[in-house]
């Protein structure tokens, strides 16, 4: 029988192309290849797995995580730690009395148990810090992906809008808006801080997308018929998110510090809300005679912010192969 394929070596079957998937319009082979491009570190394992191996041996990581876990539990379940509710069972006769007068941390200006007040003040700082960062991260991912991937007029428009918001000072801009709308609550304050806090992560995300979109594995996925949405969310995003994630962790600490600053200046949360910034605002007048009013909320605020910053630094070091 004559050879039907003279250019093909005998004994080797002709390669069969993968069938087209009817639901996606792409070949099943492209789907396999698309799922087989993980983000890997220098050891060949997942970059996140290598980062975890690095993090679990760092004392700073465990210390920061323990402090933040404790703060998170205090924010979610304050009644477990505090014997009194916020502004509950206050006695003006005990006003401003220090530790050792029947309460661990003494009493505040209204005669409320100061330990209970500080515990309940954890919720406002943690909720605002995490919520602002989460919403800002979502905005940054969406705008950074769209602008960096498509480029052109859309990217230029997003970049100009980002520049406008980036030029507004965080605390000053929030102060102007909050003063203009008195009577705001915690969620209104969260919205204001989100509007002013998404720009840095968006710029970083856009730069990471631009750097990743021209890599070989993205070009291969595009040649095999993968759509834009699949490329952005299955290939570009996993390989771009690590630096943005680190900045987001650092941003939580910065937002908590900014929220406390606004409360301290008297433009943030207002009584009967309870927060560390409000406690610092009240304590500034009485610090010389009653230092416990300032010291205890300042310690809790400093420990929480510092833990977020240290955790962000150590995660950044673990995710950067050049630093290992």
C-alpha cells in the first residue's frame, strides 16, 4: 500500500488537533494550557507556597499575626473581653480615676470603665481600616486591569482621573468632606476614605498589568483563543496581585491611623460612638493630670497599626524572590 503521508516518519501517528469546545469557542487544549500556567517561584513551586515557607519561620510574622488576630476577635466579640457595654454603667463620681481604683485601666471622663471603652473602640478602627482597604482594592483591581490591558484612550482617562484624586491630600480632603456633612456615621466615613484611598493601589496594579500582559504565557493563551476576560482574570491577575496585596496590608494600618487622626481632630466619629481616636481627643486636655486617658488608647492604636505595617513588610520580603 502506498504511503499516504510521505513526509511523516513511519510508525508515528499523525498528531490530532484538539476539538473545539462548543460553549467557549476555544479548544480544550487551550483550556488545559490556560490552567497550566501557575505563578511559580524560583524553586518551581507556587510563589505563595514559597512565601508561606518563608513566613512560618519568621518571629515578626507570628507576633504581628497574633496581635491582629486578638484585635480582630476584640472587634467582632467585644463582650467576651469587656464587662460593660459602650458608655454603660458610667458613674461621674469615678470620673478620670486611674488604674487601681476598681478598674484595670481606670475610668474615663464620664466615669465609664476605661478597659471596656477601649475594647469597644477596637471595632470602629478595625472595621473602617479593613472595609476601606477591601473596597479600594476592588476598585484598584478593576481599573488597573482594564486600563493596563486595553490601553489607549480608556487607559488615559483612568490615569487622569487617578491623578486628580491622587492630588487630594488624604486627611485634608477627608476633613473638608466630613465637615461639610455633619452627623455622619461609621459607614459614611468609610465611603469618604474609600473615595480618597484607591489611587496608589490602582497605579501599582496598572503598572503590574502592563508588565505582565506582554509575557509569553499570555501571548500563548491569546493565540490559543482565550478571551480577554479569561486572560485578565486567569493569567494576568494572579501574576500581578502580589505587590498590590502587600500594599493593601500596609494600607490597612495607614487607614486606621488616618481614621484616628480624623477622630482626634474632631471631624471623624462623634459621641456616642466609641473609638480610639475619640478617646485621644478627650484625653489631650487632661494628659498632665490623668495620663492613663491618653496612654492606654495610644498603646492599642500603636500596636495595631505597627502590626499591620510589620506584617506587610515581612509578607513583601517573602513574596519577593530577590530578597530571599
